[in-house]
């Protein structure tokens, strides 16, 4: 479980269930009338059950005592009519809540997904994907079930118990007090149960999130698992975690069994005592048989509302836990969409500048060495700059700062003289196109994956041009051409094919600024040469920063910047740096060819 989740668990665990669940009110408010109608119908149906004992009393003390068959049939007809009415009312309740609560769940899920898209990359660095998936699936299902059943019946059963106890006391206050005797110990046991069950419920739901993460990683990494023959060890790891979840669920079951035992036992003992006392009273004539029958029937009608208390409390705790987990994500601060700095105005020929840029990852210690320190670099308009450095020097981090996937800790970055913090993120990301080191594709068609990086008015001609630049004409040979679904993560394609589609996505629409993080690493020599030849035409119309590890990629650039230990230590042409800089000669010698710095730079995660 991520550190963030664990810390939040500790700070929110003591919030009351009611205060927590009240956070759902904005989602329930639009359907409150229909939900209230359903609750009223359920209360009416439940209270009808309390009329049965009164009819029985009338039958026993009237027609039965007076040996009146007609009256007995009349009473039986009334009981049948009450039963039918109760069944119809409960069916109506279900119909009333089904559609609106499905809408509530859909709204909760849509808000969660929308918010996830707006959260900064640093948030996603800290959180396991399985934890987020479980919040958007399992937790929301728990909330829908709670709103549809436990919440309604907490109200219904509460009203029913109060009405039933009132009827019992009116019928015979002495016997009524006998049945009320277990109330105080029941309240004490329920209070103790709530605390323990809340803790176990939170632990179980977090463990399910961890289990979801393992499943997701195993599915996405199935080639690695099979390639290294690790299926048995993965299965053992999954089994161990599943056993942990099982242990927590068994703990919940023991807690629930304990409270259900107490809730069932104490009222049953009180009912037995009332039965003995009532029988004695009937035998000595101080109580009518009909009154005793009605009293016991009413008490039996209250068995389900009373015995369901434990079950409803458990579901309320699980719903409260699910609500806390949901809002842990929704309460996370999204990327700040405000303009954070004053703009210096546009200077179309100024290009891309890094001025005194320093960066430390958000979760790094304040006294730790920053990933980047005092980076000063100017990429002139229309120029292509290659960025070279050893593993862990900060190349990928520097490229991530331009589209503001992270914000600089110190200094500033400008595009044509405009501080990027003075630009709306949407505008910035329209100007800057990025090809990341890892070519991520989505479960969509080739065309949809490529055009994801394009303006709204991009047409088929632009798509074809981008595919041509990336030497991705193979897309036309797929079963449905560019309409072919590439599957999850694009794993139906080769690594080189995925990288070419990712490159096509970055160059479609001829972007003003282009950031390429080692875009040709997965290509063979011949394809790389063809892509480089086509890419030169795109780079001629863009201001580009290209992370490079191989001399062939460096030769795409007009100049080269050497990044060493978080600083730019040299800038010049490829040949100038080969002559004057030993570190650059060492990097270009081939010993480090193909290395990337992503793994080292993400050790903070």
C-alpha cells in the first residue's frame, strides 16, 4: 500500500461514520425525492407488519373465543390483504431506488476518473494503480449497495423498532419493559463492534487494492513472467497476499458473528422471559390470550429489524471506509490551472530557454541533492538540440519539465519569451509535443492513438504524413489498416512498431516545440536511418530538444548539450564536443550506447 494511503488511514480512521457518509450528499441530492419516496414506502411496508399482531389479537379474542367461523375467515382475508400489500410495497421500493442509485454510482465514477486525469504526475508516482482501480470499482459498488439497501433499512428498521416497542408497551407495559431490558448492553456491544470492524474493513479494502495491483502487473508483465519462468513465484506471491486478504475477511466474519450472537441472544432471552411471565398472567386471568398472542407476534415481527442491526452496522462501516478511500483521491490537489507568473510577452524568435532551473522531486527530502541544479540552456527558434548525459544525469527529468508534468523547484523555463507558468497548461501542451521514452499506446485504433497528439482539425492527410515520418506504413498492412485496434498497451505490436507510432503521435500536426526522449532506441539500423531522414524535415520547422544516446541520433541536432550531475557542463556541435570534452567522447564511444536514465530517475517513487 502506498505511503500516502497508509498515512491517510491513520488520520481518517477516527472520523465518525455519519460525518463520513454525509460527504455523499451532493451526489444523492439530485435523486433525494425518489430515494425519500422509496424510504417512505419501505417504512409503510414495515409498519404494516405490525398490524398483523393486532389483527391476530382481534381474531383470538373475538371470533375464536366466540366460535365465529365467519369472523375467522374475515380476519384471514385481512391478513392476506396485508401480506399482498406489504409485498407490493417492497417491490415498489426496489423499483424506485434502482435507476437513480445507478446514476449516483455513475456520477461518482465519472468524477473520480475526471479527477484522476487532472492530478499531477507526482500523485501517480506515489499511488499504486491497483489502489486507484479498486476505488473506482469495488468501493463504488459498496457505496451503491449501501445507498440501495443498508441506508434505507437503517431508517426503516429504526422506525419499525420504535413503533413496535410503542405497541408492546401500550399492550402491556410490564412485558414491554422486560423486552426493553437488553437495550443498554446492546448499545455498548454495538459501540465496541464498530471500532474493531471499521479497522478490519479498512485493512481488507486496502489489501484488495494491493491484490488488484499484483493482478494488473502480472497481466501487463506476462511476457517477462513467462520469459523468465517466474510463474510459480508470482503465483506464490499472489497466494500469500490472497491468504492475507482471507485472514482479514475471516477477522471481519468473527467480529460480525460475535455481534450477531449478542444481538440475537439478548432479545431472545428477554422474549423467553416475557413469554413465561405472560403465560402466568394468562393463567391467572390478568391478561387475555389474544393480548399475549398479539404481544408475542409483535415481538417476533421485531426480530428481523433487531437482528439486522449488526449486519447493517457492518455494511455502514464498509460504506464509510469506501467513502474515505474515494475522497482520499478526490481530495488530492489537481494540477494548478492558474497562471502562476507574469508573462514577459511573446518573442517569436527566442525559442526554448532554461534559466537557472533546479528541480527536486516532490517526495524527496529537503536536504537531498536536487536532480537538477542551475540548468541554463538556450535552444534557438528552429534549432534542434541534442541532450546527452550518463544514466541518472537527469535527462528525462529535464524533458518532463517543459510540458509541466512537474514544476521547476527554482528558476524558470520560457517558450518564445513566455514563462511556461504564465501559460494555461492546455495552451502549453498544445504548443509542446512530447515523445516519451516508453512508447505507451492505448486500447484504441492506430489512428486514434496517433491523433491523440493532434489538434482538433487534424485530418487524414496529417495522419498519413505523421505515419510517413515515423516510417509506420506497416499500419496499412494491419487487418483493418489504421482502424485496427492495437490492444492494451499496444502489446500486439513489436517494440519498434510501438515506438514508431509514438513518434508519429508526437510529430502529427507539425508542433511548434518538440521534445523527443530517445525516440529511436527500439529501431533497427535501416529503419532508424529512414526515420532520421524523414524526421529532419519535421525538425526543420520545430524547436526541438532530443534526448540522445547514440551518435546517429546526435547527428540529427544542430548542437549538443552535455548534462552531468544535474548541470549543463558543455554545449557545442557534435564534433566540437568530441574534440574538447572527455566525458562526451566517453559517452559517444559506444560503451553506454542504448542506456536510459528512466530507472535511476524514478527511484524516488
